[in-house]
């Protein structure tokens, strides 16, 4: 039975004037109107191949004055929501193409999802990566079952090589794009959240350069309940979606494809389908600072034991930054869509987030280089319950009077109030103490 609603009319209006996408993949024939039936069909078809991830009430709710439910898509096998769209895309390919195989050329979450699910479906899969790709990403693609080939020094080199191999061998060259099949697979997230959390008031998604999840899920949610607010969040550093919505077409002027911290959030890969759907069905798009994303990552690690990347944390960052005051007292679901943070970045991100959260601070002061003066300083730190992380003494290059030592100390505190108390206690004893601003 065909179900027609006002929201399907919105979808039809949104896509009626969309031209066929460029021939960057051979899936142009898959681009057509995305309907609620498409999303339902995708949910049925992929149910045995992806996790139905939990959407759980968060302890962060009290801190931000609303009922927050976290949709934990980072628990998918490859750590990313992209698996939903990829699996449906691969299952929809003709058997002849499945026999020949597929090829991708990036180190993104999309490529890792293709590597895993193509291997599970016994579809030959090749991943072309440039020589500068992080070894961990290369290893993961191999572990998922792909044939990995290193080629070229830039992403552009590997893409050109992948296209050539696809043409010569009959492989299907895949790039993340906004075909109806791929968007329908991603839209199953919205379907699940509606079932898991009754009486939802709003749902927050990552946006930026990859807004297929936002567009596909908005189609599902607005069909089921037009009163649910659908909100997208992107970075202030490159607000590609907001710029594109204003221009009426995808705008790559703000792209930042080489920024490893932002990963899949940066750059432009959405097409007219995603953009038009977002313009028609999404209620609001907000931008957050890098500092807010880092603190969001810290909150998720502490309160949810969830290690996520920038794409996974950016939705919660809108609440951390106070960008959505209208949601106070309401039931809000936030999609935590990705957990593929490289280890060397994890350490840097957490250290920086603790500093931004006023829980790690550094100060310097000059004391007499006499027995007992250092112990007096340590007594103050102990009395104020500050944990010393690092302490250094500089004698040679001290510019003050002779026989003094400059002490540079890094300490950990509980919060902003505790930091202020420590600062006042030190200034009372050492008026010339200088604090390093974050």
C-alpha cells in the first residue's frame, strides 16, 4: 500500500527540479525521488547486516537541562553510520556488477564501510590509497577484507588511478554521493530513533560537507511526525552547508578536505539531492567552534565512555555551546555517528579539551632558591587539592634577582571554580605569579 503524506509532497517538490548528478560514479541511474517506502525497504533489507544501535538516555541531560538521548552509531562494526547506506547500495547492485567488484579511493569512513560490507557480500573490493595515508587506516581496510593498493602522493592521484582501473577491469568506481539508494540506507537512522524514543521533540545530526545522513533521516522523521525539529550542526571553520543553502547549489569554497581532525565533516561531497532535501525538510542548521567540539568529545568520553571523533561529537557540541536554547526541557536525540579517531589525535584532543574546560592550568612564579621554599609551594597545592602534573625549575635564565628560581607548574583541577580558588590562594602568597592563558 502506498502511503502519501504532506511530507512526501515536500520530497517530490524538493527533487522535482534536480538535474541528474555528474558521472563521477556509474550509479546515476539510481538517482530518483526518495520516498518513505524506500527508507522502509532499506531498513528491512539491511537489518541483518548492520547493528540496530541503542538510543540511550544520557547522564548529560541534567547538565544541559533537557532529556538527551544518544543514538550510538559509532558502535557499528567499522565505527560509522556510513555502513547503512553502503550496505544497501552494495545489495542493490546487479549480480553481474557484484561479480566484477567495486573500487574506492579514499581513507574515509565510507571506504572502510565499503571494504567491510563488500567482503561480507563476497564482492571483490579494491581500495586505492595514497602513500601519505596513515598506516592504521591502511591496516584497517586490509583487515576488513579489501585489496589495498598504495598509489600516488595525493588523494587526487589515487582517485585518477582508481578510475583507470575501474574502466580497464569493469569495476564499479564508488564515491560517496547522494543517490536515492544511499540516502535511503542512511535514512534508516531516523526510522530507528522514532521507534526507540517516544514523543521526540528534536533530533540533532552532523551536517557539514557530508549531509546525506541529515537529509535521509529528515525524510523519514518528517514523514512520521512533521512536528519533530530536525537540526544540522557543522563547523564554523567551514560552514559548507549554510553557504550552499544560501547559494542554492553545493559550494566548495569552504572545503577543507585535508583537515585530519574534522575528517568526513570537512569538504563537500553532497549533491543537489541532499541539498534540496535539507533545504525543504531541515528546520535549522547551526555552526559550532572547534573548542565546543573538543569539549563535547571530552563529555562523551567521561559521561558515556564513548571515544568519538569530531564528526561523532559535533551534534552534542551544539548543546555544549548553548546554540539551541529553545530545546530546554524537551526530549532531544543526538546522533553520535562516528568513532574513528586516530590514536595520536585522541591524546592531543583530550589534553586540549581539559585545558579548554579549565581543568588543566599552568602558572609560573619566582621563589627563593633556598631549602624549604619549594615545599611551601607544594603545601599550598596540596591544601587546595590540586594535582601536580608537571613541575620545572629554571635557574640559569631567570631575569629577577640572584639566587632565585622560576618555577613553571602544570596542575589539574576539578573545574573552573576550583581553578579560581587555586589562583587566589597562590596570588595571596606569590603576588607576581603569572598564569598561562589557554
